[in-house]
């Protein structure tokens, strides 16, 4: 077992336990306000471009195409009633702790791409980033999230690839908490 996997389990398991009441509360709120399904299962591209199923709380109306956020219109009708608040707070991403515990994702790494994001996947291949386990958060998320261009994101992901360490992962997790409270680049 790699040191990165040990880090994910040592930090992820307590995080999952602490998050459990929040997961239940958000799940119940979605069920009551927006109906079912509560969880969304999406095919995503993992390390070495191996597909896996990623979990998220549902924030989009049923029937909305599964494409990158940038490819969708900004029409509010696309979102569930709780969707915008869940996205701003990033609570929609919390179920991914299950993906971390199962080993499909890491706490820190590049965000998992959709199979249809060919431009992002190509940039990641060029920079060698496709070898990394996707993460719940990453350097690009704490440095701008959706406000960054794909080129800027992959440049930061390549920097992470070169400098990755447990210390950097801890620092990114701290920066993530700070970014979450500021809601920078979200939605």
C-alpha cells in the first residue's frame, strides 16, 4: 500500500465519520425538497484514464446532459432548488469521500474529468497528469476552481505531479477549507 493511500485512509476515515451527519442531513434535505434521486452516479476518468463511478449529491434537474459545467447554459432551470447552494458550498462533492475510501479517488489530486472532456484529457496527457489518482480537491481547486482556464488547471496539476508529498497534500487540504469558506470560483 502506497504512502498516499495510507494518507487517504488515515485522514479520510475520520473525515467520513465526522461528515456522516452532514451527509445524512443533506441527503434528507434533497429528498424532501428536490425528490429522488438524491445521489448522482457519474462515469469519470480515473488514474491512467481508467473509468470509475463517482458519487455526488444531485444538484441538476433530471434529464440535464452530463457535460462539463462550462458547456451548460447558466439557466437556473437546469438546477434543483437546493443545487446552487450545494454547489456554492461544495457540499455536493461530499459523497466522494466514499470514492476515496474505496480507492477510486484520493483526497488530493486533479479533479476527475468526464469522459466527454476530450480537451482536458488531451492537455493532461501532454503534461503526464493522467497517471495521478483524481482527488476531491487539488491545487487547481484552491487556486481558482472554475475561474481557471483548462491550460491553467493542467499547469497546476503538472506542478502538483512534480512536487507531490504528504506535506503538500496537507497544505492543499488546509487551503481547501479556506477556499470553501470564501466560496471562491464555485458554482
